[in-house]
């Protein structure tokens, strides 16, 4: 089984991003398969600072999700979170 890992790093480290996943088509704010906020809080401790930062900016699609959605084009829409 395959999984998908996507690392999304903004130019400005203070910027939060909303990420929308579309499968087989580009996502919109109203129509998407899944959404994520980057960076996100980890549910576990990581002592390596660089690894922690990368994991906070990683979108992980587990094998079960990929198997259910199937092989094809996965589109990622990204926009900054308005404060």
C-alpha cells in the first residue's frame, strides 16, 4: 500500500496556511476531499527541532485513504489563513 507525504513550507515562518485536497479535480473552498492547517500541532513530542518543524508542515495521507481514493491526480490548493 502507498501513502502520500506532502511538505508545505511558507516563505514566512509566521504564516499559517489552509490546504485543500482535491482528487481528480482542483479543490475549491466549498468542494474538497480533505483539508488541513499548516503548521499543525503534533500529538507527540519530538526533540529534534528541525524534524519537529518539518513534521508540523507535513500532510500525511495514510495508505487506507489512498487506497479508498485510488490512483489518480491529487491536487492541493493552498491559501494563507486570514487573521
